[in-house]
């Protein structure tokens, strides 16, 4: 589940777009910076990464790296990032 259980409304009383724009919980997720992520902040390839919090969440840790995003960096640069054991 999302941190703190996710948005309080969950789309039952307001349109999704309104929840997306006005939810404190979702705003916090959208503003996670690479410098706040332990593995990503020290990665030399972080500027080339298009980290997706949704993929990271699906892989088990919304504040962690996404293996799929790491694989995209590997394809683009030919360099294995730390999140892939590089």
C-alpha cells in the first residue's frame, strides 16, 4: 500500500484529477527527489535515470530504485548502475 494508507478520499467523493492535484500524500510522492533516495543519491548515473515511483512501488519500495529504470539506464549508456549490482 501507499505510505500512510494513501489518499484519504480514494476517488469515491471527488474526481481523480482533483485528488491527484490536491492530495498531500500524492504530492509528497510526486516530489521525491533523487537526493532523498539512498542508493540513487550516490549514483553517477542518476542524472540519466528516469526513475518512476510507480515502478519502484510495484517492485517493493516506493523510496527505492526501480530495476526496470536501471535497465533503461544500462541500455542508454552501456554502464550497469548500482541498482542492478553495477
